[in-house]
């Protein structure tokens, strides 16, 4: 298992008031499995994804990333694990506006102290972006920006891909193309994928669909 969440809860406090965003959630991701999380706004989808990616700590419960309990890791180790093991794809591409396409991927290599640039070239070619390497984000279409974001998420060959509403800013055709790219990468390379989405048009591309309501999972 690349990702295991066991009896995870997340409680937010505002003075005497408490709000339980996640309530005893358990989930396991297999290699090569692409899972979608659906549910109404405010149901806990983004909180669950953030905890899965070690961006948030659970109030209770346990999260294992690639076999390691995140509660036993220092902040530095958790940061390293996110860089090495997890690729994030967000609702907005979140590209750095003053960097050309090729440099969007290089900056991750620099942060990770990874000197291999050939992977970046391979990914841009794989996603049909070779002709865009010298373009800035504002010169790309929405679909191209998301493809760059996916390539950037994959630059360090992560074992887990976490996607938060990756089709939200795209039309139906471009949105499906983006999720097809994610699904192909996950299945062909034996990664694990977890995607939060409201887009029911792409659910057929997933192996499993999990519904969350009021912080609890319904499979």
C-alpha cells in the first residue's frame, strides 16, 4: 500500500466551538489504483486530500505514506517525503508566472537537489509540450497549463499523485484529456492516485469512487 489512512479525524476549534471536518475516515490506495473522492461542498474532501499529502496533521488516527507513519516523522522529514513521494495537481495550475515551461520543471529539481534534467524533457515530450518549452504560462491554454502542472508533479517520479479538482477551470473536452493523462500515468507506471472532483463526466476513468458526506466516507 502506498497510502493508508486509518481512523483519521480532523477537528477544527474556534473558541468553545468545534467542527469535525473528518470523522473516523479509513482508506487504502493500491499501486496502479486511481480513486475519486466526491461529495458536496464542505463535506471534507479537501481536508482529506491535505491530510493524505501530509499538508495537514490529523487530530486523531494514523496516516502511512509508503509504509511510514507520518506522526513519527519530523517536519523536515515530512517535507522531504512530500517532495520525493507525492505529486500534487491543484485546481489552478499554480505555475510560476515569470518562469518558462521548461523552468517550471527545473525548479522542482533544484529544490529536491535532483540534477537529472532528462526526466523533464521526457515528460514535456510525453505530454505534447515540446513546442511550448520557451513559453510563459500566460501564453498557454488552460489545458496546456494543466499538462505542465501534471508534468511538474511527476518530475521526481512520485509514488502517489494527489489531484484537487484538476478539471475545474477547463471545458469538458480539456478536462477529460487532463484526467486521462493522470489515469494513464497512474496505471502504466504503477503509481497511486487520489482525486477530489465535482466532475462526474470523468468518474469512468477511475477504478473506484468514494463519497464523503459530513466528514464520513460512504463507499
